[in-house]
C-alpha cells in the first residue's frame, strides 16, 4: 500500500466515518441536554440551597435567614459561589471553602460597609476545620470576597 492510501483509508470506509459522526452527535446532544437542564433548574437549585442554609442556621441557634439570590450583574465574586440577601440589610456569599485538603460549604456574612463580618461553616466537618484554619488564610478568603462584592 502507498502512504496516501493508508492515510485515506478511513475516508474510503464509509461505516467508520458514519460511526464517528453518530458518536459525535450523541456526545453533542448529551452536552446540550445537560446544559439546558442546568440552566432551567437554577431557580429550583437556588430555592433548595436557601432552604438548606436556613435549616443549618436554625439548628445552630442563629435567628438570621437567607432571603433570595442577588442579581449577578457586575459580580466579580471569586470561585464557585453565589451572593444572597440576608436579614438585617446585609449580604451573604455562599461558597466552597478548601481547608485541610477537603472541600466544605461555607458562608461569608458581609456588612453594609463591604467588610466580611464572619465566616459560617455549613456542616459539622467545616465547623471543626474552620476553627483550625490560620487567620491569614481566612483573611485571604475575606479579602477576595470583599473585592468580588456586586
């Protein structure tokens, strides 16, 4: 066989090309369906997150409550998180904290002046780890959150 013939073999065999296009079509369809599900389930995911955080706050004896998501316009918030309105004219940023090699949900309460008042761990593991994290690392997280204020 000539080198040109070997390189063009897959084009001559129509079944190989057809199978490749079918697999590519399935993959594209799955990605589109997953994207649509993610986009259209956002209100439900926000409501479930608000309910879960409010339940954690209630169990810890905190009387404050998360109200609703804040608009994402002009948001420069770092990482995977979302701003929500919070009782008492403040905001709360719910995000994933990385501590001692593990991820855990956390919330940063921000006052009207834009400063982070406190970090609240949203599970038992996070509460244990957050107490052992150095103040410098907590300060870094706080500064990044303050810079990303909407």
